[in-house]
RNA sequence: GCCGUUGUAGCUCAGCUGGUUUAGAGCGCCAGACUGUGGAUCUGGAUGUCAUGGGUUCAAAUCCCAUCAACGGUACCA
């Protein structure tokens, strides 16, 4: 039996765990500053509740982990936190509205894993349910900016890109494509068109134009059927996608002009304008939040504003290869998701933070400062006859509020210091017979030593290097340890 | 799902168009030089059913077929 992991699943070690905890704490504080409250919902839901409809067959829908429980009910691991939220809102009608919650949780998707894509990953969402106001959407953008700033990203290192599905639908109408059928579902042609548009960043205008027209054959020889649009329709969409400008106002003017004859499109532009006015009023400028017509956001349930956030800092992986990260925060307005349960409209908007991507990006950018260990101090055990003394010192430090551990393994001092080094423990305390006789302790600063090591070539100077360790009276141990940890 | 590439030590890989031996290197790991000190240096050490199954051949890590797995591209992703 070989120990192994499901593909797309991971074990998380302390370095990553502690980094994530720091990230969650930082973002959480921002969420709470905006008045969002925490909730938790189960990992498992009934399949139909979660939005997957299972015709009476044995096979679950693609993309979700689903199975029958002991009652033969179809259940599934949640694939996002939004569907469970809509269930919750519908189930507890007495919740005061608007209801504004945040939620951290694992979600699962049974898809092909890839670089930075897992089958089990964290989402950290905020949503406002019960408000149709564009202020709710504008606020989402503000939260994203504040969260990224709190994590240490400067203005210009990230960009929140916003668009509106009503604008997209308006453009589809003008191109002669009915966006939705009488049941309110997207038409096949609209879907194909939106999918093509969504690939703009990867394929460029040319590739998208092929997909809008007859179809596209990629390098591997694989053929993807296109939407079969007319040349005029393609030209219109290209014109739409090419819209850009100095600031939000300019982009909005161009968009308004393009969809002037579409009431749906006009409504979308008006919504975007309203959001932008609120953002400008509190100082979020176009280097932070920009209007971007190319943002589509999948196809799902969005009905109005949609948001996507990218990091604009150049990022390289450990091999020096440039690495692009997809959307770090993504979301939008979904006014008809809760309707499924309630039978009436329930406006809602929100965004999801892809913690894993963000974490990976910050790691590659060298911006994660959290340690691997929780111990601040390692008390080495050089002389086994002094174990009680070591234990006493360890415990006294703990009582003083200093996280520390006594070396519990086997081996000489060299091995013990190596252990401290491997775990990134900042300080080591050494007490041998010399120190014991004089009632002293030696405190070694491993961080300082690490810095010096890169500059020192030969062993003699390394051994004699000053300021790596100090010997102080036993009675001064707390003050000295605290002083050395502060740096 | 489809197309392609790859599968040799914990990791990264070398091993040319089949035949020098008991299959190599670097990194990492362990031990020692340094007996009370992490790095560096030096010395020594451990580790492989050459992915699996079959075939061709006097001879296969090397060629052929199948399977599995990984990676890349593409599609799908409510």
C-alpha cells in the first residue's frame, strides 16, 4: 500500500498554513470593517439545492463530487459558497435584510487540476443579499481594494476590472443574437459568443473572431465550432471589445454610444456609471477600479455588474518563468439565484477571494513573512543530566508568554541547532556545564547567523563572528530573549 | 473528452542510432574532519523490481505494442 493523495488535493504544511492564516486574518479584518458578519454552512448539500439537477440516472453532473448517502438521497460537496448562501437566505426568511455575510470555506470541483488549480480549495466570500443598490456593488470593489492594500499591495499593483452583463446582452442584441430565450435561459448562440469573448486574453482578437465565425483549429489540430456570426456582427463585437480610454468616463461614453439603441445596454451603462460615481466620491481612482468591456465572468447566474481582479505586478516562478495569475477576486450581481427557492426576486451581489492563487502569488513575489515554526526559542539539551533544569527554563519562558520548545530528539548540539535552523526558529538557548556553573545562559540568534552566513567563507571567522550569540546571567533570560525577538 | 510529450535514486536529470562491466551525475539526506555550536569547505556513506505487462533479439533502461500515471495544449466548468 503506497501512501498517496487524490489528484488535485493537497497536504498543507505549517509554512503554508501559517501564511494562509495570516492572509485570512488580514482580509477578515477588512471584511468586518465593512460590517460583514461571519457564517458557516455544511460542506454537503442536497444536489438539487446546490443547483445541479439530476435526471433520474446514476451519474452525477460533471464537475461536482456527488454520491448517494445511506438514505439513497443524492448529495454533493459544495462547489462554491454562493449556492449555499442562496439556500440559507431562502430558508430563513426572518433574517434582517439586507443580509451581509462573509464566509471562509473549502469548496470542491471534480475537474482537471492544473497549475494553481485544485479540486479542493478555499474561497473567502462576501455577499450582500437584499439590496438592489449599486452602492452594494461599488462597496464590493472598495473591499477588494482595501483587502489587497492590507495585504501589502500598492496602488498600481492590482486592478479591479468591472463590467456589466446588461451591456454585454445589449451588444448581443445589436449583433442580432437574442441573449435569452422565452424561459430566460441563454441561447446557444449567445453562449458560444460569450465563451469566445471570454477567451480574448488567451487567443487575441484573431482567435476570438474565428470562434465567432466558422470556428477555430488550434495548434494541436483540435477543431472548435464557432458561433457562425455574420461579418457585421463580428465587426460590432470587435469594436465593442476594442473600447478603451483614459479613464472610466471615457470608456463609459464610448460604451453608451455603442449601445445607444439598446435599452438593455443603456441600463447596464447607467449602472456602471452609478458605481463609478460612488467609487470616485471616496477616492478609488481608475488605477484601482477600471471599466473593462472584455470582462465576462463565466456564464452563470450574473445579471448585472461583474468584477474581476488581477495582480499587475510581474511575477516569476522558481524557474524564472513569467507566471500569470487568473482572477484573484471574482464575482458580480446575481438577482435571480434566490428566486429559485422563493419564487420572487431577491437581489444579491458579492465577490469570492481565491485564497490559494493569492497565496501562491505572494509566495512567488517573496511577500510572505510568516515563519514555519510556532516556537520562538529552542532550548537545547546538551547535558542530559541537566534535563530538569532545561524543562524548568522552558516552562518559565512559556509562563512568560514566549512560545518555545525543548529539544525532544536525540543528538548532539550540532544536530539540535540544525533542527532549529530547519524550522526557522529564531533563537536557541544553550546551557552546558560552563553556563550551569556560572548560572548563565547562552542565547544564539539564528536569524542573524543566517544573514552573516552568506558573507562568511571560512569556518574560523564564522565561529568567531560576534553578535550571533550572547551569554547572560540566568536571571536576565526573559528580558534578553524578549529584546532579541523584537528585532 | 480530444491531441501531443514524458515516465531512470527523495528532487532535477544524463545514459547517442540496442552489447565495458555490480545503471551514473548534481542537489538533498546521513556520518566524520570540528571532542560545546546552524552556514561554507573537504572526506566517506546509504538509496533504484530503469512506471507496469507483454513482444522482437544471442542480448533491451535503450526497439515495438498495450496499460497506467504525470505534464503541456485544447474543450467543458451550472
